[in-house]
């Protein structure tokens, strides 16, 4: 004990101990990261090695077939693309609007509290439940049938909470000075939101959209529930037509399949050749997901650069 | 209206004697009458009455937590952005005598006429040009020529033009702290406010940037009515014509800066400006 009554400590010993602790934690972190990445890499690599040899133009432009050598995924990837289009068109505007309302407009009372808790919980509801809901409400209730529209709607419902929560988080993380500066300049609420808050929140919202759409593109259960076909030998009507008005929405009412369902179908067959096709379809699904995320990340990067 | 007029006889603080040694031509831009303010259940301002002289700098001084910033933020209804706040009394904006905090007054009315600069530089995450043009865009100005002219004029008045004229479309975040604060001043000036509120505009800046801003405030006081909150007494003495001393939510003393600093009427003011507390 020194004169001050504090225990005399050797600074070097404390520093050495701190270094050891840091090193230990960094080591554990690295190990965990390595295991997780290695497993993921092995899975993807296995998929690519098995599937890649089957991917060619024929595979992408052929309909499914009973013979593995002639089977393709044309309706599946077109279906996935169209369903995602509907999902994005519904989930993005509704999700952002709902998040915006809850964060900026809604009065703080018990009703909004209940809504908030429910939205957070909705994100954890198993997707098959959404499938049942869609089957009961959209397919039978509204008589919309087993169509692309219903598939897009159910996936939009499924991922809506993700976008709502991301939007709210992004808005909440904007420093309150930005909000105050806009109001002090005489802006009304909508001007503040549209001119200053939404642009500042764009990177965060885009991250939410990436996560949401990536989840939607791989979903199978709710689509099986609403009755997606597992074998389909035709394409939905094209969205762009030769005659005026050049845009057609007939495809919304078309039966469909999507890549995960096509994969599931092939996996459940006994022949090994179909298993390889499933892997190939998996690679295509991965590429589609990565392309979608890449686009969103690029937009986010541009948005961030604008923000400086 | 002369400065003496807006001060009510009752319940004026004992120290307020706004009649001495003041040229007659000074008029009130705003008159605060018996203003009280509550954050939820907690009262933080107590019956404050004082005028804001037109074309002058009025400094609000006092120790931390004395309510000077809270008082300033009443002028443009910033407290309305958060729930549970309550005002009582009146703040009359001259010449029409609109009651800024009146329940029937839309908060946008005073905000359209009163500019504000905040403690921390808070430029929008946009270009320099768009920051200055913000107030005009909010008011629906679309014409490129009007915007260009007003942006240049405001940047010149904020003494920033020479430094940024070649990179108007660069992000505002590329500017230094002092430049950002001058940008915020330019942004506040662009819509031609009648009254400019400065909330400790130099507290986040280094001494050189502070000197710049002080010079600027002096320059601006020829054209604008300014109310500035500062925790720096030398700054208040340097730049203001009138000084109000706040303590624990009460206005202790108000008068011409010279008098408040050389011959304060209240011992508390004396103690504060001589550094005995605060």
C-alpha cells in the first residue's frame, strides 16, 4: 500500500493483462467467423460444383420435363422474377409509408403502441402461417386464384415488417438537429419528411429492402400453401405487348412456379440426375439474389456518396 | 412602439428599467410578456418579460440550465416538435403584434419570419447550394435565377462566398466546422428573416472560427434583429447592445449591455459576470 492508501499497481502488468484479454477475444471471434464462413463456402461450392455443368442456355430456356436431360427452369426463373416484381412493388411503398407514419406522424398512444408491438412480432411469424392466411383470404375469400398476384401479395405481407422496422430505425437515427433545422426554416411536416428526412434515411431503408427481398426470393412454404404449381409447361402472358397500350397485366392472374419450388420438386425425385438439376437451379437462384442485392448495394452506395 | 411600451408594469422584474440612456428611435421587434414554460410537469421558465430591440443584438446570458436556450426556442416554437411542452404568456411579434405562442397561431407563421442557427452546425446532408436554397425551396421558389441570386447574396452576407463559390455543389459536410456554421447562418438568412435566433452559435467552434462568427454577427446586426444565446460573457459584452441575464428560469436583469456589465443592479448579476458563480 502506498501513502495514498491505494494499492500500488504495476502498470505494465495491467497493460499486459488487457492485451491478453483482447487477444483472446479476437482469437475467439476469428475462429467463429472462420467456422461460419467455411460452412457457408462449402455449401455454396458444393452447389456450384454439382450444378454449374448443367447450366447452359437450354437449361434457362427449357420447360421442365420428365427426362432430366431435357428439363429446364424457364417458367421457374420467370415466375421468381415476376413474383419478386409484385412483392417489391407492394412491400416497398407500403413498408416505407407505414414506417414513416409510425415514426413521424402517429400520435404516441396505446393504439400505436399495440401496432408497434404487433409489427415487431409479425416479423417472427412462421411463413407457413402467412400462406394459410393468403389461402383463406386471397385465394378463397377474394377469389384471386392461385396466381402470381397472390404470391406477390403473400410475400409482400411476409417481408413488410422488415421494411417497416428498417424505415423506422433509419428515420430515428437521423440527428434531431436535421429535423429541427428543417422546421426552423418554416418547413411543414411533409416538406421536412420528403426533402430532408427520407433522403437522409435512404441508405438505411435500402438495407431493409435488401434483407426483405432476399428473404422473399427464397420462400417456399407460403407459395406451396397457396397452390403454386410444381410442374408447369407454359409462361405467363408477357407484360409488354406489341399492341397499344403495350403494357399488359394479364400475367398477374397467371398460375406460376418459382425456383425454390422447382428445386424442391426435383430434390424429391429418386433420380440422381434431377438432384443435380436442383443444384443448378439453386445456383441460378443464388445469382438472382446476388444480382438483386448488388443493385440495391449500388443504389445505397450512390445515396451515401450524395450524402457526403 | 418604443422599447418601453411592451414591458408591462406588472409583473415586471424589479430590475427592468428599460427607459434610461436609450435613443428614442429603437423600436421593439418582439415583446415577451409574462412568459412561462413547462417541459411536461416541470416549469423551467418563470414569468419572463422583456423586449427585443429592432436592429440590435440582444444577448441572453446565464449559467448552464438557466433556461436561456429554452427561452430562445420559444420564439420559433421549436418546443412544439416534442410532446408535453406547454407555454403561458405572450410573445408578440411586431409590427402586427402576432402572439407567437398563442394557441391560435400556427407554429409555421413565426418560423416563416424568424431564422435560427443552432448550437452545433447542422447542415442538411446535401450540397452547399441546396443548404442555402432550402428555405426558399420550402417557400416554393423555383426560379433558378432567383435561387442563384439569393444563394450568392446569403453566402456573401455570411462571409462564406469566397471560400465556397467554386464548389457550390459539393456536399456541405466537406466544410470545416466554422464554415458549416457560417453555412447555417447563410441558410437562415436566405429567406430574409425579420429576426435571427442564434443558440450558442460558437460553442462548438475553435477560437479563430469563433472570431469569424462574432465579426459576422456584428456585421449582420446592421441589417437584422438578432437574439443570441451565449455562455461566454466576453462574447456577450463584445457583440450585443442589450443583455438579459437568466438564472434558474428567471430573468434577473435586462438592460443595455454596457450597464449590465459595468453597473449591474442585481448582486446576482454582479456575481455572475465577475465569475463568482456559473
